[in-house]
C-alpha cells in the first residue's frame, strides 16, 4: 500500500539516478517539480541507450548527469529557468538549450559524430 | 600519494585484465549496470547492500568489512582496481573505504564506466567465481573520516569544501537535479564552506583534470593549503571524489571526508546554516 512512498525514500537515500524509463513516482508533485525529460536519438533516428546525459545550468556549470535507459529516455528534476542538456555517447554527442517551467518539459535530443 | 599511485587509465586496465594479483571491482548504488555488462573479470560491490549496515545508520564495521572481502575473494595483498558509474562517485567512496580499513594497494580507473563506454571498450555479462579468502581489516583510520561535532568545530577554522552543485550550496535545490527535490533537511551550506562542485575536478568524459588544473581550481576557490580540510556533499560519495582529488592526487596531508554530509548536517538542531552563493560568516 505504501510502496510508492517507500520507493522514493529508497531513491533519496542515495545519489544514483533512478530508473530513467520508469513512470514518474506518484509522490512527485508536478505543481512543485520541474521535470526535464526526453529521448536521445542518433542521426538515423534510432534511440540511444547508455548515453551520458548532463544538465548544465544557465552559466554552463555542470548540475547533474544520468545514463539514458535502453529506450533512450532521460529525466531531470530541475528548477524553472534556462538549462542546457548535453549528451555524450559512443554514437557521438549533441546538446540542446531548454527554458524549463514547472511541470513536465519534454525535449528531443539528437547525437551525431562531429 | 600521487596520480601514479592512485589512478590507472582505462587503456592500462584493458591491458591488465588477466594480470595476477589484480582484482577489478565495479561499485555502484544501482548494480543493474553491472548485471547488464561489466569489465571482463570484474566483481561487483553494491554500495547500499554491501557497504552499509542494514540496521545501524552507518557503514559496515571492521568485522563486516572483513567478512565481505573474504566472501568476495579479495586478499590483503591483492591490488584492488575500482571503477563505477556516476563519474566514479561510488568507486571513489569505496576507495576511501578500503583506505579507511587499511587496504594497501587500491586504484581507481580514471573515468570509470563512462570512459570505458565512451571508448567503446568491451563488456561481459560473465560473473567470475573467486575463491573465498581470509581477509584481515585494520581498525578504521579516522584521520580520513570526519564526524559532525568536528565539522561544527571546523567552521571558520579549517577548510570546508562543499562539493555539491551551486544550487544545492545556495539552498535553491536540496538534491542533485536527477532526483526529486522533496527532502526533510533544511537547504543551504555549512557557514564558511567554499563551493567547489565535484564536477570541476572532472573532464566531460569522467577522467580527472591534470594536477596543474586541479591545483588552480582549489587555489582560486580559496582553499588554504596550510589548513586541514573537510569535504562534504549530500551523502558522502561526491565528497569522496573530491577527497580523492585532494588527498590522493594532489597529496594534501590532512583531508577528511564527512560522510554524514548534508543529510546529517541539514537535519541537526542548533547548528548554523548559511544561505546563498557566498560562504557566509562563522
């Protein structure tokens, strides 16, 4: 009965990123959280799992990093404002600027070899 | 200590997978990465299940550490080569831990899993079987572990290095931005702490920056080389990364990791908490 809350407590006990493709836990309050999420794809439009996706703040400072799920999904819990999302992968790199607002902000991130 | 005695490159690791006397160990909080593929021959340590006491809120004690390493087949004279995800946060934590219990030969793979992945090196799903050993740990070396009273005493006296992101330092976020933000601690930082996010010490591919770059980063941030240093973050693994840089790469003498970190400090009653981007006053 209390499993969703327990789940989040376990996540908060450490610093490793939660499962990136799992549904948002029901305890996450979208009126308060600013979620930046999306899918990493390569030049052929195929999803890229195992990419290192990093969130940089308005000054370009590193804020967080997750590994995209096998479906290419990544997700950050940020704050409203300007961010850059940057992906590094064995298929190349890519980045995108995002102006995030409270709630869910969905972006598409493409990587390609330079 | 120096880079040569504390780090190995991914290339060196790949060339030495079969070398006797080396034990490769992947350390993570979430070990599904290991299960999906790991460096050939590596065993795994689960940061939460293996390294934390299940009841007492602390990490495993000397006897538990001995039992764990014996069961995993690690001997006192093995060279332990650690790596992991999250830019080696948990591997650096384990490195600190092995040092705390007096293991002589420990190395980190520079860049950890990320560098291995970006270099497109090989993984395996084969789990090695190692013969049990009889491991003997030393009493914990508290010269590298800080506790809360000592941290409060250090305000305005020692170097306090807050290695969380700038927004966590200022109190605008309570956790790294890949985690939900609802927390029970109060936000902010320990007064007089300087803000040097752990990520400043790492290149984009997860490897550590050069000695010259590292010395410049901490010097410019106001780290006083004549004073003792305590590093902290939220739960003590990102600060292990910075402890590793200061103590093991740059060779500073007295550097402690405060593993209680913000999870503990931000919950204490009666201690001062500074808000905003400046260190604040003692």
